[in-house]
C-alpha cells in the first residue's frame, strides 16, 4: 500500500484534538492529557525554584553578600529546596513521561485507574499552590530538611502551611505509584511478559515501590512535626523530654529513598536513549532490570549516612557506611552496561543519545563523590559543606534533569507530532554539560576547603570559586531556556514527525505521532523481545 | 593565609594528614573506575557511528562473567577504603584517658568555651599542640555543629545531650572555626578562631586569661548554693547516694540495669532524677530543670568528676 | 450475573478489572501500614529507651475502655466479613444489614473513645488543654503524646471507614450496585475496615498493655 502524504498533527485525529474545550482537558481521564497537565505544572514549579537558585548564586558572588538579608537568603534556599525536591524532581519524569508512555509501552489503553490519575494531578497542584503561597507570602527559613528543634521551636514563618502542602502533594505521589504498580501487573498486552518489558517500565516499577512504601513515612514525620509545632506535643523537643535525633531518623528514612525516586526514572530513560541511539539491544537486560529493584530495596537501608556526625552511634554509622557503598554497586552495573551497549552498535549522535551520554558522565562523577561521602572519616570533614551540595546537584541536576531533558528530546515527536531542529538539541546538550560542570565542580573544592552550606556570607578566600560557580550557573540558565524556545517553536513550525522518526523499538513507536486517544485500535499481541534490533519494519513513517 | 584564594585546607593534625591521604587515594580509585567509562563511551560512540564500515558482527547481548567481575571487583576495592575510613573515624571516637577536657556550649549564634581552670572564651578556642584535647559539647537551643576544617573534624552539638570529639593538634597556628549545622539567621557568622599554641604559650595564655576559679570549684559553689549537699553531703540526714568515686564507674539502677556514670548521666540525674534511680534508693530527688543553665550543669559535672577519682565509698552505688 | 458488571476503561476482561481493583486496594493498605508502622516503630523504639517512663504512662491509660473497644472492633469486623459473604451470595438486604451493624459498632467505638478522651482530660493527660498532671513530665509525657497522635489518627481512619461502609451499604440497598456481580465495592470496603481493625489490634498492646 502506498504511503499517504503525511497529515499535519492538526489534521490527524489524535488525543490532542479529541476535544478542544477546557472541560475536555481539566476533566480528562486520558493518561496522555494528564501527562501534559503535569508537564505544564512542573515547568511552572521549576521556574519558581530556579528563581530561588538565581538568588542564591547572585548572593554568593561576593563574600559579604549585599543582595539579601540573612533571613532572605535562608528563605531563598528553603524555597529552592522544597519546590525542587517535591514539586519538580519527584514528579518530573514519572508523572509526565511515565504517565504518557507506560500504557503505550505495555500495550494498554490507559492506566489501571484513570480517574485516580486525574485526582492525583489535582491533589498535586493543590498541595503545590498551597506550599508556594506559604513560601512566598511569609517564607520559611528552616531549609528543606526542617530539622528540629529549629523548625518546631525556633523558626518563624509559615512552617505549618508548607508542611501541610508537602503532605498533600505526598498523597499524589502515593496514588501515582499505586496506579503504576497495578498497571504493570495487570494491563500488559498478551505476550508482554516481564522479560519483554522496556527497562523504562522496570525503572518506573521500582520507583513506584519506593513511592508507595516511603512516602507514608514522610506523611507521619510531617504529622508529628505539625503536632509538635501547633499543639506543643513533645516528641522531638529535648527541653520536654523529646529527642531531636528521632526526627532525623524518621525524616531520612523517607528522604533517602526519595532520592532514588528522583534518579531511577532518569535511569530508565537513559536505557531507552542508549538502546535507540545505538540501534542495539541493551547489554545485560536482566542485570539492568534487577539493578533497578536492588537500588530500590537497598536504598531503604542507608538513611543513617546523613547522620554520621549527628550523635548517632558510631557502630550504626559503620553499618550505614557499608550499606551505602553496597547501594552504589547496582548503579555502577547500569553505567557499565550502557557503555557496553554502544559496543558494536550503529550509533547516531542525535540529541537523545547526547543527553544520555551527558547523564552517564555527570551521574558517574556525582555517584563517586557519593562513595566518598559514604566513607566515615571523609564525611566527618565534608558533611554539611559544599561538597555535599555538589554531590547531590551532580546526581539530581546532572543526572535527573538531564534524564528529563533527554526524555523530552526523545519523545517530543511522539507526544506532539512535531520534530524540533536537531542542531539546537545538540547545542543545548553540550551547553548543559559545560555549564553544569562549571557551576558545580568548583563546589566540590569549596566543600573540601571547608565552606559550609547554607551560608549567605563566607570568608573571602572562597570568592574565586564562588564566582566561577555563579558564572557557570548563567550558562546553565541559557542552556535550560534554549529547549523551551525551540520546543515551543516546533509546535507551529516543526517538521511533522512520523510514527517512528528515530527508528526505535518499543510499542509506543508503532502508534501514530501523536497517538490516538485510546492508543491502540486493537491491543497488540507481543511476540518479540525488548530492543529487538534491527527492526523488521522499514525505518521511517507509516 | 592568602585572602583571595585557598588551594588546600591547612593540615593542623596527624588525623588531618591521614584524612587527606585517604581522600587522595580514593580520588585516584574513582578516576581508575571512571576513566574507562568516559573513554569507552565516547570511543564507542565515535568508532561505531552509523555509516562507518566496522565489524559489528556478533554483538554481545550480555556476559554474566564480565558482569560479575565488574560488580564484585569495584565493591571489594571500595571495601578497603571502608575499612581505612572506618578505622580513622573510630579512632576519633575513643579519646585517650586524661585528655584535657574543654566544655563547649553553643547557642544562637555564638560558641562558648570553658577550660578546666575556669578560663572562658567566646568564639575563640585556644588549645595546646601535642596534647590530646577532648571537647564536651551541648547546645542551649537548636542543633549546631562545631566544624574545625584544619583538623578535618566536625561534630553536631545537640540540646539536651552531650556530644564529644577529641583531637591532638600538631601545628601551632590560627585556623577556622565554624558552625556547620544550619541554625537560623546568623548561622554563617557563628564562627571564630581556632588557635593552636605551643604548650608553653598555652600555659602563659591560661594564666593571663581571667578566671572565676576552676570549673570544678565553680561546680562546687553551685553544688552548695543549690542545696545539693543537703542530701548528698556528709552531714545529710536524707538517704542519697554519695557522689565520691562515682564518676566513670558503673552504677546499678532500679530495675536491674547498670549504666556508666558519665557526663550525660550526671546531667540527666540533675534534670530528670526520676528517670534512672540508683538501686536501693527512693525516687525523692527533686528536679532542678529550669534552675540550672547549661554552663552550671557543665560546672556541676566537672565537680562530680573531680571527686570521682576518690576511692569508692561503701554506699556509692552497689 | 456477568451482565451487571460494567467494564471500565481500559479493561478488556472482568477478571482483569477485579484483579486490578484488589491489587490496588492491597497496595493502598500497604501504604497505610507504612504510615502506622512508622509511628509504631517510633513508639517501640521509645519504649526500649525509656522502659520505666513508658510503663508509668501506660498505667494511666483507661485499660478497660481500650479492652472493650478492642472487642467491639473485632466484632464489627465479624459483621463486615458476614456482609461480604452475603454480598457474594447476592443477598442485598443481609449485606446492607451486616454493614449497618458494623457501622453501629464503629459508632460505639468512637463514643467510648470520646468518653476515654474525656477521662484523659480529667486526669490531666491531654496536651495543651487542662491542668497537666505530673505524669506528663519528661519521657512519660512523650509516650502519652504518641498515644494521642496514634489513637487520633486511628479514629480519623475509623470515621473514613464509617463513610466508606455507609456508602457501600447505601449503594447496595438502593440497587445502584447489583449483587453479586458488583460485590467488589463491598469487598473493597470490607478490606479497608479490616485493616483499620488490624491497626487497632497493634495499637492496643503497644500503648495499653505493657504497664510494667
């Protein structure tokens, strides 16, 4: 059959034009539309948190920082941390790309509980607006970690409102994780065995396990914090018999697995980017799949590495140190497997692969600094300094945000039906890699030199490195704005993308771009393994 | 110290030198484990670019032997460092006996130090080089953390509890002293000077620094002023445990437990006497919570410590 | 029978849909288990650190009200189980009646709880309000505060459970959900109620029973 001339996305019937009213968007149960709702929301939250970052880096250009008062700076980094962690990083990949792609990848018409999915979005936005209002109207100056007794007895500001907002958003996380778990168990197409699932789905499954098991502990922590601050219940307050370390244990029991919530989805994305970029099946499929589960499992056992100098027993510290080294092993396995995937592949250096490679480079550096932090004697020096700040930004920004942008550059044509100019995609990947290292590598040095974190002013001998870091941040800013520009441009002017512009494997690429509302006219029957390269279908559009 | 740029933090003790060695060695390991990834990833991406006529036959799907090797070998290498770092860390948890004990009280936003002879300092800590020094620390309000970068040490300072750290500074000089646990507005200026002096200079400094009497003597004054000697003194008619020879020794508690009488035990006995009652005694001691400051408590602890070295009497514990 | 079950999007088979519903409820209950589990672990840890203070605090709990409530809640779970059985057999009125019976017992539980809180207030155990008794000082006070947080959270879940059971009973009685094809709504409600019961079965010994 001769191919029909390509219709523009506007002409083709797809989920995007199945209804144009506001109601059809805000009361949708289509997972793809909900993904877009989430995308808009998290982009907004990212912008707000980025303003916090800008204030921080501007303040730190000079040792005596004239831009903000001490209180203003404390509020800026609290806003930055709270919004980035809970309202950008945790939902970023799962609620946008996970929502959009999981049903498509497994051959289902939607998630297991579509209405719950919509409820999730409303809960998320509600919690977010509430928190944002509190952070901006009065501000909170406790840091995103809310250590007691500072947050319960000494901090001014809208602590209660912020933690209420975070708890509300936590319910959204739990419902998302629940939805994904049931979907992957019950809605796989015939023939889509666990061994044929794309690694993106495995990662999201592992992430969902953490979401449902860890987030309730955060809820309990925040409930107790709320009770202590509002009702003067004595739980963490030592002056009335409480124990401030209890708070730290409870808080980190959630917050450490939370960082795996942030990174596992990005790793899942990278598995897709690397296999598609090399046109080759992944090296060691089961090792990578099980590594996701291992990270999720062992990740629950390492929380005490945030507390080596807190007054915790040194024997407990030793156990946590050992386990923290162990949890790095499955991550390393993934990195080696991705590298080996490129061997004897047919590599095309398009933006998705470049973002995947940026992820591997930056995540590896960040992960190894994590190993350093896991070593007790080193942590005793660099804990609570810029060394830690550099470490987690390498993972979260260098890793998770690169993964997010890589996903955007890979699946944009599928989501919108439009292709963006590849040249600009490559430029932004390069700028991000450069700008990121310029911003955050100096911070490793600052930390080892002894500059503590959460300092609005600092000794003058640290200025050179701080200025370097702020300069890098301005490059990074440009690098993040660029994709916004050309993605928006592509919505009107981009070349219409066909079903499979990258020639990638995966059920999502067998649907038109953008996909129809119900994904598949007929549920596909799967009889090939994952990453079945070379593809039997001809590369190109249908 | 160059005011504009610092290339490496000063090493003021042997421990600092050892930590730096560990750090550099581990950095070398990380380069060893990372470089192949960078090199191979970029190498493969370029060498196997589409359109290049290279051998792509028999591309491996996996190799469980290789996977096992690259899983286990890096982990074992890392474990060597785990042991090395752990040994350094534990060494810091066990001060030698007879170390010079300096009390530290942190509050928003200043550090108060008190030497055993009663000399007090604010935001400055003078110590003798070459001698083990032990810091016993508590906070009056929120959690702070004493950070001495030149020693590669920090320890959180908690309200309601004593935490401690010890060191042996080697190189006389003036170093940084900072707070490294976020504690509110002036967290970044809760800093000062850490002055390491030769033992001779330190003795001279002690003499010319003002003192209201040694810490233990001050504690004895408080002991009498608060009425403690009414029950614990030799002429008491109440049945209360004698405190001579108690410090540092095991104490049998009501209910069968045995604890070592350390600083925390003495502090808790003054503030929460009903918690850990000594075996064989009635729980009649009143609490002094609200009547004693952290400085008072440290002085009382110093006093009880000073009489703890006497031979244990018949009634001290059981 | 099967024609009463409407297949929701995106399901292709009844069995698939009901499996998904059950798995979803189990996962949800797992999250609730982590919520209460965190609190119970905290309390347990606290007990081991301060055994005497905890025992002292436990002695001031209203043991008999707690014990009566345990029995009441277990009995209400029996009613719920019978209601689920009736739903599977398509017995509309029996189902609604059993659920109503469980709800009535739930209301009795909450009433007794209210009386108990009143007694706690009288004894000066309540935080914030009333004249604090000397028991509230120190670690014993913390144990008492944990008791209030745990039981208040549990009571909140009980109230939600009443709403859930009431909704299920009403839907079944009015025929909006036809039995036994659409019995899943009763099954799900039952699972939730049983879980709230199980939480109490753990709370009771942890807070009331170890009195030293």
